[in-house]
């Protein structure tokens, strides 16, 4: 699912913070990406269902549908979607790729812009599917062990 060199990569940016959306949108557009913004998880899911996106970037804390719930819904539609989760509470909540289903978890800090740029580029260039989340791995192991 690599982006062809003649098409502009499309990024879906989901956050309930208007300021955060505007700053990240400007950063990503400056890098040459087309960016669609959504103010909440429900709108983000609707956009994802209606259009193709090369990368999804979502905040963790949002009303009604948080980022992890959005990731699970997106994964049910496209297991190989490329997703980045952003949060101010990465460390306190122990948010990791394994616990959230995201391809990358980035802390909202002074290093966020550089990390976001690096991860978007890395995910756009990735050719192999991501690992399943830990919860899915456990189900697979249980299924394997019960068949023995």
C-alpha cells in the first residue's frame, strides 16, 4: 500500500483541540501532504470510511470516542491502516503500540513535531503489514494452545 510517487500522500488528522489541529495541519501541509481534519473520533471514522488516507494521526483523549476506540474501529475496516496516536499522557497511562493498536505512539511534548514528521515518513515508506495488537496476539495464542 505504498503511495505512488506521482500522488500526494493523504493524512487524516483527528483531534478535538482546534489549536492542535491547526498547528499539525500546517506542519504536515508544509511537508507536502494533503491533510483532512476531523474534530472528533466519529467524524474521523466517517472520513476514513469515505476516503483513502495513507496515514491517520489521532489524539488519545477525545469525548465520546477516544483515540484507542477510533484505532480499533479503523483496524476493523483496514487491518493494515497506518496509524499514529498522540497523547499528553503516554507515560502515566502506559500507552504503547501494543496496548493501543497504533503503529506509533507519540507524546505531546516539545519533540512532538520532529517525531510526527519522522513517523509519518516512516509509515509512508513501510511496505510490510504491522504487527497485531497484543490483545489479538493473546487470542491467537489461546486458540493455538486450545487446539493442542
